[in-house]
């Protein structure tokens, strides 16, 4: 029996079609995480708070195959010698393409600093860390909305659409929503007002993380026993 990473391939392909095609200098960054909070209330064995199991880059075409390669034998992912349960796994993606060139320039600097300090380091992990944090362009502003009990996703979606119109794609996640704002589609008035309208809102107690370049739960893949999906309505 193997871990399941892809739970709905049609949903995965639908989401990937919404992302811009990367140029030769660009890629997408993907991470497979295990999180204790998703199994804390179950009878399953507890694990560390958050564990980075795998991370890698890909273009859109090869991503489904790369995800399938993560579907190894159940128990192969471990923490402190204990097998990590299926229910603890989640897959995340950078919806904004990353730049090999920009990350490479930062990597050169980081390696030089590590060599000068004569400290041990892992060039592969340094490269991935720089790719994770180095966007080539930002077609999406990603708002991570952490839903609190008693508040309704549809009410929040209506509120966001009041600010940005149709220039948004919502991803329904285990704990709330990710609102992917396509800033190039905002009209001139929306472009001036949308950010403050959302960031300064007091209508909801749900958390609105306005960092903008978050990792997003990957629709069609697992997230703590849930399968994120693009909201169609």
C-alpha cells in the first residue's frame, strides 16, 4: 500500500491550466509537508509540528508525473523513527513562477558566504531555498484566508469580489480559502483601492494573510485528509 499524493487528477489539471506557462528561465516550486495539526485530534501517532518531506521544481507538463513519484510505500516517510500517516500529508505550490537566474545569483552569494565562514552547508538545499523565495514575476497576489468557526466561505468570497470583481480565483482549502488575485485584470479604480479594502477590513474575524506570494495548497492533491479544489461558482 502506498501514500496517495494525487487524489483528483482532473482537478489538478484544471488548476494547472490556470497558471501561466513558465519561460525557459522559470519553474514552479512544490513542497510536500507533514503537519501535526492535521492529526492532533485523531488517535494517530503525533509528529513534529511541521516537516518538509520533499521539495522540488517543475514545469506544468511534468508536474503530475513528479507528484506520482512521491507516492512511495506507506511508512517510508518518517519522523523521529516513526512512520508519518497519510492524513498528515499536504502538497503546496508557488502559484507565481520562480526565476532560475535570480535564484542562481543569490545562490552564488550564499555559497560564497558559507565558504568564507567555513561552515558546513548543503548547496542543493541552498538552491531550493533561493528558488522558493525568488519569484520571476507575480501574476497572482495570493491571499491566505484562515476561516474561523461561524463565518461562511461564500460571504468572504462575496466580500473579496466586491473589491476585485472577477479578477480572482478561489481555492477551497482544508482551513479556509486562498484568493488568487490576477492584478493585471483589475480596472484602474480597483487597482487603487482593492488592497486596503481587504487588508483593513473589520467585517470578518477570519485571518487575511496579505503577504501575496504564499505557498498554496495544490488542488487535486492531498491536504491533511482533504482535497483542495478551485471554486467553480
